């Protein structure tokens, strides 16, 4: 007799992969993965030059062009790839954390209203206006202060004639060029944001017009070498727009007379900025650039473009002013009519109000920087920290410091391709202190990849399998380790085959300790150290129970210390070979096959360790002690692994025997129950037969 709710539609909180809803909910994570492709490309020698084209601000020079001058063929590609994805990420994270609404993770439920809307009691329309104005205020403020810094540093206002002197030879400084790249990228990112933010069709035209106008005008000034006058005009425009949108932001919450002064001040700033823009444009384009014969036409066209834009902005300003005036008059009339009705309803409501008993307010959205908030959003927080290092690569003052964390250092040989040597000389590296910085950065990347694998692969599979809590935790842990061991196995196998460590086994100990590493070899150890290091904070992020933490901490520290030992003491060649044996053993799934592989890998490890540490490195007088110590460490580890293997084998055997005994007992109990039921069913029949005989 269950009554179905009328009009309620079933909604799936976990949309299918690559669907529209999936892309909209997770667009920041998807874009961050695409951006990381370029970051990883910087570290690979074969793709570093191509990746640097998209990440750094270096430009190809035209014939006779000065350094830093933009190329017309690459401007839009640079603007898209250098800043576009960063703007998408910053837009998503600013919108996400300003609202303090955690994105829906599998297995988590959150209310649709965020904390800001609950506290401010905003409607859907006001909330959309609040989000839009908040984003624009941040963008305009950053653009204003950034442009003001460039103007003061280059002294464009102190020497106003520098805006048109020596045109078109106007090279840019690093901050000046990066300013235009970010501006182009921001206006370009407004177009896909219409899809990500689910903007209504009737609101899309105005926003598309705004994005295209800004993009085309900035590109016009950038391509035709009007960078100096453009940054001055943009700074004035951004100051005016920041005031306007800030007042709109305040008017969302308060439309009374208190905001009248702010609105008047905003109008004064708008008019003064329009006047200053037109005066500077006339001085630059007409009396400056337009005085030369070669640039008269482009000066007049540019002046016409600027004046047309100012006319359009003034027209929009007048329309907005009149519309606000009409709305205020209509609101005043409506308030007068509804005032008496509200008073009556209020008095009746106070009399008839009944307070609910025992109802407690519950908030499903945890407060910012609380433990629950950090755990739910740790991947997003860590990705923001990682993006700080990536953005640091693009800024000239911080590029050297950021490269310590992102790229590999301590190279002993290697040359970049040149005209004399087109292929260059491959780089070889040795361990050093800067590797600790790289380990920290790639630990952040491992945390991000751990969360992506968990959310988009393992959680999807576990929901279809309907596992219990214990099996689900085992499934997630084993799934993460299987992926790590597979990647480590094939990566290490590639390095071993490329360096021919198996074909020339003597290369494992020859010329020790002078064992420089190739790029892939060194990066392999950096990633291994980073992965074992990331296991420690993952205990907090995954809410691992205290009784399970000791074993996982032991596993992480053992792996970290052993790999660091081989890396620091220049045992990289033998270490990568032994790690491959360990990864191969852990990839076996079948129990019998796993046991065979385990024993064979332990035997191969001990044999190669004896050949390398005792008969190879240990034969020299200088390295005898370190060879024997290393052999002892390897044999102690193998003994510990064999001890754990025997204990696990015996425990599984005892569990199977206990299960068999339990099955036998349950079978005998079932048989006894069946026999008793048969006897009980026969008793009434015998009693009935006896009663019939007595009656006869």
C-alpha cells in the first residue's frame, strides 16, 4: 500500500562518465589533468621544448624583431594554452570555495544550498548575480593593480610621450607580456564557462558579446603593437568596472538609501575614466602615432575603435541608470501597498506561531579548514598548492625557485640541440639535495592522482559490486597498489632494457660509484620516493583506523628508507632491478601463482645481490664495507618478507581448516534437523491410527 510521491523525479548524483553533467561537475579536475600534461612535458627531454612553448612566455622572433616582441602567428595559441586552463581552474576553485560548497563525491550527500545563501537568504537570481559580480570584481582588481604596477615601473604616465615614440618598436617586459597573455586567456575562458555554469540561453548573448569584445579589442592592441597605450586604457577601464561591480555586489544585499552614495561615487568614477580614456587616446593615436605618414591610417582607425567602444559603454551606462531608476520607483509603489498587509500577517503569525520541539539544526556542509572540510576537498586543496609552483614557472622572478620543485637538477652531462648538433647530447644526472624539493612537488601530484583514481575508477567499480565496508576498504587499497606496481614495473622494465642492465650484468657494479642516471631513470626514483611519502598523509585523508595504521606506516617507511638508501649511495642500477622483481611478485593475483612468483623473485634478488655487492662492488678496497652492509640490508629485507610470507601462508591454511570444520558441523546439524522433522511428522499419523483401532 506504499504511496508513491507525486511529481518527484529520480535523480542520480553520480552521472555517467563523459556525460554533460559529469563534465560540468568535474571540469576543474579534468582541466587540471590536461594542464599537468604540459607540466610533465617540461620534464621529458624530447617534449620539453614543445611544452615550454605553452608554459613560458618566450616568443619566436621575427626577422629583426627585438626580444620579447609578440609574433602574430602564435599569439592566440599562446594565450589559449598558457593562461586559459589556469583561468578555468582559478574560476572553478574561487566559485567553489567562496560558496563553501563541497563538490559531490561518490558516497557523500550535500545540500543544494551553500552556506553563503543560507546566511544571506539569497534567491536563485540574486545568487547568480552575486557569483558573477564576485568573479568580475576579483578579475578587475587583479588587472588594475597588475597594470598599475607595470605602468609605474615603465613610467608610461611620467613620460607620456613614450606611449607613441618609436612606434611600432615597442618591446615588452616580462610582466607586461604576461599581463596580456592572462587578459586574453581570461576573456577566452568566459566562453566555455557558459557551459560549465549552466547559463540560461537568454543570458548567454550578453556574456558572449562581453567576452568577444574584450578578446578582440585586447588582441587588436596586442598584435598591432599598441601594448603601451592598451595597458593604460585597460587599467583605467578596470578601475571603473571594479567600482561598478563592487557596488552591484553590495546592492544585492542592501537597496536602501545607504547605497545611494556608493552609486553616485561609482557613476563619478565611470564618467571620469571615460573622459581620461578619450583624452589619452586622442593624444596617442591622433597627435602621436597619427603624425607619421606610415602610421596615419592605423592611428585614425584605432582612435575610431576606442571612441566607438566608449560610446557603447556610455550608452549601456545610461540605459542601466534609467532602468535602475524605474525599478526603484516600482519598488517604492509596491512597498506602500504591501506594508499594511505585512503588518497584519505579522501580528497573526505571532499569535498563531508554534515553535517546533526537539528539532536541531544540522549542517551538512562542514566549516572551512575543519578536519572534515580538508578531508572532503584535499585533492582540490593540493591541486591549488601544486598550481602555485606551475604559475611560478611563468613569472621571471620566481621561475628559478619554482623550477627547483618541478624540473630535475644535478645533471653532469648533456647539451641542448643546436645548429652544430641538432640532436643534442642526452642529459645524465646524479643525486643531490634539490631532489628533495622535487620529491615534495611530486608527492602532491601523487595525492592528486590517488584521488582521481579513487573517484573516477575505483568508486565506480565498487558501486556495481555492492561490497561490504571491510571488502570495500580492501578493494580500494589493493586497487591503488595494483596501479602503482603496474606503472612501476613497466617503467622500470623500460629503463632496464634501454640501459641494458640485464644484457650486461657487469654494468651493475662496474665503475662504481660513478653511476650517472638517464632522465627516465632519475625520474623513476623521484616518483617512487614521492609515492611512498604520500602514503603518510593519505592515512589522514582516507580516515584509516588506528589499528590499521601501524602496518601501513611500516610499509611506507620501509619503502621510503630502502629506496632512499639505494638512491643516495649510488646503487640506482641494482636498486631498479631489485624493485622490478618486487613489483612483479606483487602483481600476481592467483594464490598458487603468487607463491611461485614470490619464491622465484626472492631467489633472483638474493643471487643478483650477491653478484653485485659481494663479487662486484665488494672486491674493491674502498667499497668493501658499503658492499657488505648493503648485502646485509638486502638479505635482512628478504628474510623479513619470507617470514611474513610463511606467517600469511599458515594463517590462510588455518582459516581454511576452520572453515571446513564449520561446514561439516553445519551439514551434520542440518541432517539431524531433517531427521527430527521426519520423525515428528510420523508421530501424528501413528496416533491417528491408534485412535481408529480403539473406536473399532
